[in-house]
């Protein structure tokens, strides 16, 4: 059996949570392979919106085994809140179908202060961090001094925690940052640790490989987006993990030979949260209109998302890196009222030449997007439920993207609810 991988092809916020929830009945296992509470996966059904930060998006399907992989960094405080909400609002027995890798690293209270201190020290060149402690936790992981979920079962865990905390506080002091309310943060942290100890902590690489041997279907769920990948994104304005398909194998303990379909999700336009290059950004009335219609505010932070037209060079780059086999286009309905739609087909470089490639350093390379104008469908999509019934202009938009990228678009989302999803 193969592992299908679902991931974002832009700067995150593409709608992965909705699609995992939509596809979940086809799978017996859903596994998160990287990221942390900076990810906000939004699901909407029965007229209610739900946001998950660390729990896999298959959790609402009781028959599915949900796994938090070793590539994830886990905040016990946020995790406890999420689990409490799932129990209180939906009566979900999280101990029955949720498993957490013992090898996932823990976000400590001081990691969040380190995040804020380091961001403050960058001044005008700040990254736009969500200040959730993600980067410092991955730093400790790579520095071989982090604490992992499995460590909470050790009798000396508190001593190891205090040792790392002391190291963090010295760095924070050197950065002249004030650790206000640390004791309150720690109180919530230890409650989160107690909650974690009551859950299924496992060597999830064995669970996943055993599932494959048993012929079970697995969906690997990514967080953030390809253009935020620490190696291939718009560095240094990136996240701290590998958000591409390659990260799924390291983040779950699976061999690359098991890859099946790679499902790439992108919006019919582009958005980005925080700092960093964004060639097709519309910092004008058009961008404001897209933001208002699309409710483009961060599910985790509430920050306004920067909005712009679809960027085909960036999309082709993401498709290439991930080996995408199917494309899912999200939020087509946000463009319903536009009579004309712009699509970036090339970048014009400072020397006047055109390229379809993403430059090494987008921050230093002044690229000018070259647009092609397409007709908008200029109508409400609410009534449509079949792919072949979609408006002609939308079908032409889809065909234009497919021809440029070379991968079929097999799903179009026309609204936030489960039912507003059209499969080809």
C-alpha cells in the first residue's frame, strides 16, 4: 500500500484542513508530519467552523486513527486546550484514536520568550514569526538539546526541563528581553504535560509501518506551505521545518518507496501572512476586496493576510519540488465578482529578461510579474455541484492553469463547507 501526501503549494493557508476532512473517509490513518501550533487548519461543517492547530484533521471521523508524527513540535498547553474542546464540544474520545510520537519535540514556555526576544532583536528585518516558540524548538532539536514527548515519562524529566530552562533564560537575558508571566505559563505547561501523559504515546514509526503492512490507507497531512519550506522557500522568511513532500518521510519514519499520490492544494489566488517577498501582491483595493470576500485573516494569529493574483512560476516550482500528481484549487468562489482576473505567467528580471524560474534570493532580486488577463466567471457558484456544469470562464481558468503547470486539477472548492467541494 502507498502513502498519499497532502500539502500546500503556496505560503500556507491554502485550505488543507477542509480537504483532509473531506478526503478522510477514504483513509484509515491520518498523520501530521511537521509544524506546530503556528498552523491553523480550518474545517467547516454543519454550519460551524473549527480550527485545529496540532491535532490531525481526521479527528472528527471516529473510525480514523490520527497520528502526530515525530516531525511535529508540540505545545502541551495548546494541545490540551484543543483536546478539551474536542471532548466538550463533540464528545470525541481522543484516547481511542489519537497517537503521539514519543520522538516529537516539546515547546517549552521559554521557547516562546526566546522567539519573541529573537524577533525583537531583528528590528526592521524581523521575520514575522507567530511567536509560538516554533523556531527555537527546532533550533534545540537540531542543537541536540531538546526535550521530546517520550522524555515526560522519565523520572528525571523535571530536572532536564530546569536545565534547559536555565540555558534559555540566560540567552533571553542577554537579549534584554523581559520574561513576564513565566510562572503562569509554566503552570499551564505542567497541566499540559499531565494531560499528555494520559494519552497514547507511541513509537509511531512502527504504528505507521505496521499499518502499511496490514494494507491500511494512510494520508500524510502537511502544515504551512511549500514556499515556506526552510530549504526551498523564500529564505529567511520561512518556517523552521520541511513543508514539502520530502518532509513527510522524515517526519513520520516512512521510506520514500511508499509514496502514492501527492495532492497539492493551492488557492485560486495567492495570500501570505507576515513578512517576505510576494511578487503578485495587490496592496490596493483589489487586494482589500479579495481579503474581505475570502475572510483572509490568520486562523492562528488573526493577522490580515496579504492578497494578490495567482503566481504560476511559484506554483510550477512547488509542483516540481513535490512531484504533485493532482491539484486541488481552493476558494474559487472568492473570485466570483471579478470581471477580469490576472495571472502571473513570468517574472521580468532587472536586466529585462523573462523567466519562469523562482530566483535564488527573491528578497534581493527585484522581479516584476508579467500578467495575462483572463475573463472572470462573474457569477455565484453556490448552485454548482458537478465539475462539467461549472461556468465556461471558470473552466477556461482551470484549463489555463493545467496547461501551464502540466498537472490536472481534480478538485475545486467553491465554499468553506464540506458540501461545497466539487471532485472531478
